[in-house]
C-alpha cells in the first residue's frame, strides 16, 4: 500500500498514467487469488490504474525475444551450475558464502559449460561501477560484476527472472518513473545494465521507505505478514501515508488523496526537478 500510494501520487502530481503490473513470473510462489485481492484492495482505496493491469505470466514470448537478442550479442550465456556448485566454487576461492549475503556468481560457465548440461541463462555483466540517482536516496552505485556477478535471466526451472521481465515490461509500457520499495534499490544497477544492453531507456527511480514489523523485518508473505485491511480504506491509506511522511487526513478518501497529492508535489516531487 505504501508503494501504491506513493506511485499513484507521483503519477497524479506529474499528469502521468498510473500503471499496475502483476509480477507473477515466479509462479510456484504465487498465492492463488492474491493478485485479485490486491486489485480489490487498491480499488477499495480509490487507487485505480489508468490501463488494465499487465500479468507477467502471460508475456513469456516477449522475454524470450529479449533473451535471444542478448544471446546473439554474446551478452547472455547458458550456465550449468547449481546453487551448491556456486557455493563450492566460492569456498574453493576462499570466499565462503555468508548467510543472507549475495551469492556472487564466480563466472564458472562464462567461457563454456565444460561438459555440464545447461540449467539457466545468465547475463554477462560488464565491468565497472554503475551509478544512478534515486529521487529519495540520492546518489547510488554498484559494481555488479564483483558484487553480484553474472546474474540469472532464465532459471533452471524455465521461469523468467524478475530482472529481465521488469526491464522488458518497463520499456514496452513506456514507463518513465518507477516508484517502489527500498528493498528493490539494489536491483536497479542490474536493470540498468540490461537496459543498456537491450538499448532501452532508463527510467527515473524513487525507492520508498520499508514497512517493518515489530521484529524489525520487512513485512512480507515470507514472514507471515497479515494482509492490508481495507474495510476502512482511509485508515489503510493513513497508515501508508505515515510511512511516507505525509500528514494524516480526515474526511473522505477523495479529500485525503487530493491533500496528499498537493503535499507530494511540494516535497518528493522537488527531487525530480
């Protein structure tokens, strides 16, 4: 709800279109009916997209086309490594994997499969530091080659990776501004590399504060967070607005959204200028 409210306000403050995308490429982890519930919750709060939602699970041909383009440019290659293979390779290099840390791919299959069957497809990360500007967080940078390694585009189970899917869809939908949670900020450099490789424009980015539970962890389905209760939509929106530093509103939802829109224009939107 925080990301939805922030992105809706940003689009409205700039006379843009607000788009909703169901990013369900990881089909086994998708909870049945969850996407429909989210769309209903947004509608309860008067947050209605300006175009019908796009479902990534129905767009595999578009992602395959992008992968084929990368392969033909020698910017993607097949990989035969399992997660354990990667951990073992890192340990042999004196770089044991630390819990909750990025599993940096050591480039084992960069120059060929060495007799192993192909499992996944990886992007050949360019050397050098990627720098970009976040409208809230400020200047950001990451050396993808050394901090992440060649990242997966298509998984061993045939499912598409988030990084490729969102880059393709952002371009095809004409997205100019992305407003999303701060937990996705470290994905941005990978997406910028893909945008450059596919000769696609790079949008502007704004990453919103995270909503944390009492234990300090991000609220998510992985840690059993309860769904947003939109039976009282103004209360749900006020909770989201508080995370964004917006003033609490009384009255109708329409009045609240109008007030927040003006406040957003005078605060977050200054960074865009």
